[in-house]
C-alpha cells in the first residue's frame, strides 16, 4: 500500500510550494557551472568525503484526531527521510494507548542531511495493532521551517483531513566544519543564490497595528539594515536598538513548592551582527525561547557639573565606544523598566539622576523625585552546584561613587539594575538584623540550657531539686529547642 501511493504523494509534495503548477528546476549542482561541485557530484554516491551535512532535530509532540473514525485506536508516527541513499533514515515513535483524539508522544529524533534539495520528510500515522495507515503527509525538507507548528495531515489519496494534524518542533543546526570538511549547503549552491535567498524574521515591538512584524532578510543582512527596513518611514534608525530576549521554557519548583523559573536573558545586538547567525544560535534544548524586540534608546547623557575655567570641555568627544547601555528596572509604577545610554565613567548616582529625569510618573506627583532618596541595586544570577539546581539571585547595593560600567562588566551570568528607595532597603536590612539577633538569642539559650542539663547528667551528681523542678527544667529545654 505504501509503494502504491508514494510516487503520487512525492510528486504532489514537489509541486506544492509552487501552487501545484508550473515547473521545478533541478538542483543547482546539476546544471549551474558556478556551483563548486558541478560535474563532481553524483546523487547515488553513498560515501561523500569532504562534506559536512546539516543537522536536523525533529520532535513529534502531539496529535489531533490522527485516526478519523476510530478514537480508541493506539496510533504511532513513523518518520522517513527520502532522498539520496546517504540521507535515508527511518524513525518511529511509541504508541499512544487507546488515544487517537489527542495523543501525546514528545519524542525527538536527530538526523543529518547532505543534499537538502533532494530530501523529503514523510510523516505516517499507523494504528499500532493492525499497522494500518490512517494519515500521512510529505514535505520537502526545504519547506520545514524552524520552530513549533501544526502540520495538517492527509489521507492516502492526498486529500486534506481538516481536523487531523500533528504538533511538531523542528530545527536546523549550523554545520560544524572541521579540518578539510566544508558545509554541504555551501558546496551545493552558488554565492549569488545564497545572497538572493530570502528568510522571514519576526520582530516584536516594531511600529504598526500588530504586536509583531515579519520582515524578509538574506544571509548577509545586519542588525542595522534590519532596523532600517523596520523604520524606513518612521524615526531614524539611530533612535532604536534591537534586543535579544530569552525566556525560560519551564519553571522548576523549590523545596517549599513555589515556582522558581530561570531568569530571563537580554542582550543588545551590535549593529554589524548578522541576523541569521543570531537566529541560528538559538537552541531550545538549553531551556530558553528567544525573540527579537525593537526597543527605544534614550540618547540623553547625565548632567555634568560646570567646566572650570581653563579646562577643556570633552562632551563633544563622547562616541559610541565611550558609552554603554544600562537596563534599569522598577523605575516607577507607570514605567517598569527603561534603557538609557551613559558614559563608561558614570557613577551610580549619575545613573539614578539620568533615570529619574527620563522616568514617567503619575500626574498626582507634585514635585519631581529626589535622586538622593534612591539607591541602585544590582541583581546577578549565580549558578548553584548540583544537578538541575536552579540559579540563585544575589543582590548588592552600589555605592554612590561606584562605576556602573565596571560593575556590569563583572557579571558572569544574567543580571540587572534595580532602582530602590533608601527607605525600602533600610527596612529590609532592619528585618534581617532582627531575624539574626533572634536566631542568635535562641542559639545562646539553647546552648546554655543544653550545657547545664547535659553537664548534670554527665557528672552523675544528685540534683537537690524536687521532681517538679526537674520536670519544669525538662519542659524549659523542650520549649527552647522548639
């Protein structure tokens, strides 16, 4: 049954990307003289030396109504890589016992692919006991995009099943070239075609009615060029920057049962970084989901004291190399965080003054906030030893004259600066001191009571107290330990 329908299904998948009409060219390596392997490659070769294949990761997460008409079936999914003999592979998931309505598999497979232009992926849903094919779908591996998506299934006649689908995750990793090996995708294509290939990138926070914008980029598109595309009809690109945000996939629970998630990671992308390289560096196996966000940059610098007579004013000499970006959190109830641009010699008091000058406060505020009433606190996540131990956050209040750039440069993990009132910090310190003093007093009383009681027992002395007094002493010791 598989061999009967397979040629028609493959033919439909080949022309599907073009609307099932027109023609499809052969791979470039078979007809373009500018391709490095032109006349030096045969698809039937099994031993391909000097080529480094692309690594694909495919996860079959779940399904929806994968066996139409039989919800009590036990389905499983077979995945076949069809193409060159060197790329052929076969995988099979476990069976979901008597659940064809919403089966859960959650199984991952990894496989290399050398010739991506000739490779296809076939998803086949089988009933475990009878091995009957209930649904299928064939896709060119070039059409498989990175990320999570629902894949609509079809029957054996390649007719769509409207309510049958698979929920999958796919990822293509960069080739790891070592020694004399070269990326297969580079050898099977030309430089002109690689630069002309378009890739879709989603950017959050871009101007427009939607919360995100999809932009087409090529292999060499830089961050500054991407910002120029997003803001071609708005403000100049120098007013914004591109931020890489990574959020934790799962939240682990601590000893007391409360949810403790990994801290979110944020990084400002450089203007000359290539966008596709940034996207290819994202790996959900590390426990994070990433996205690109367009953020507004604060260009104002902290106020400086007047320049003495005879001294040279160097304010005009400040360049991007002399400045850095600072993320400050908990600025005000109306503004949970902000990003400012400051000079590298700025102190904590300078950052506080600059943050408050740009902060948003409610209209009920009569006077602007006083910078001397605030402190700048740094919070750094430090990895704890142990298997899957969640990271711990360490907080520290910066001195008024401490250099913020040097403090940020010492971070070895995720970190952030928090704006705090001095009253709040002092209250927390007082509570900690009261807790320490109470613990010390309990320890002193416990040690003294235990020493008297144990000393009397060890000496074998007859105490002159009555039974009631000894019982009261024992009760006092018990209460102290509690």
